[in-house]
């Protein structure tokens, strides 16, 4: 892998979005993958509508938020004004926010415990709305971080299906900040493969090209597009 594929992209707004898009295209070419196989999630958490609109105008349609309440405060007006927006919840989800999350988001990347499975199953049935669901894997087994330990992933995925009737489409991981991410991406991909899952949400601003090389189908890029918060 060349250095160009691992260096973080910096910039601001539409020009930065174009740079990220070019880097994704380059990584896909190096990995001999179709560019269409990777979804760019522009992480708009903490940014107001006036910072998001230029990115929408530049053609981006998939956005990621960390908190249900923040997303609820700014996205209904934007999705009304701009058709075709897809919202992904990439931060932790509390059980008491499941109703709002299912109503608002097209994908939820942080399925990580039985209480969330139960709450989501209830709301999916009640609302007849089926967001794409990702199970978060805590690849570094960090005690302060959400997610299922790798050794428990297979059993948890089986319970999602068999106990709660959830359709899980993929896995998400956030590698430890002080470790090279490649081993964590590879481990997540291995767990997904043996469970028949095709979607991998992994890679952020500093390492998304590396994640694409290791199979990411969804990359979550914030600061490289919007700048630092």
C-alpha cells in the first residue's frame, strides 16, 4: 500500500469532500474494487445546518450523527428540503431512544446489547420501518468503549436473529486510538465473513483508505470533510 493511501485528507467543505471522494476512488482502484461498493458517510455531528448544506449541494447524500436528539433537532428540516438524504446513527444508542432512532435513521451502527435488540425489535415491528442494522464489535476489548467482544460476536449475532428477529446487515468497529487499525479491520472482516455478513462499517478520516483495502463497505468521515470541531 502506498503512503498516499494512508495519509489523512485535510481541507474544508466542498473542496475537502472532493478530496475525500478522490481518495476513496484511489483506494478502491488499488483494492480492485468497484467505487460503488463503498458508501461514504459524512459525519456531521456537532455541525449546524449552515455547515451541512454546502456538502449536500456538492452531492453528498449520506450523513452520520452520534446522538439521536441532535439529529432530531436539525435533520427533519434538511431532509424535507433535500430529497434522498440517508441518515446513519453511528454513536451509542440508549434503549429509551429506540423509538426516535427507528423513526429518524436509515441505518443504526451501534447494536451492542440485548436491551437494544429488544427495543429495536419492538419499534421496527410497531413502525413497520426497517433501518439497516450493524452490530458494533469492540475489537480492542476496551472497557470504556461500547461493543461486543470478538469472542462473543457469533453468539450475539445468532441471538439477534433467533431471539429478537432482527436482520443484521453488517458489523461496525472503532479500533483503539493507540494501535494500528489494520488488525482490527481484518478481525472485523473475518467475523463478518464467517457469519455471512457483507457490510463493514469501519474507517474514519485518518484511516479510511486502509479500511477500504481491508473490505470496508461504509466509511465514516467527519473532520476530513467538515474540518475539526
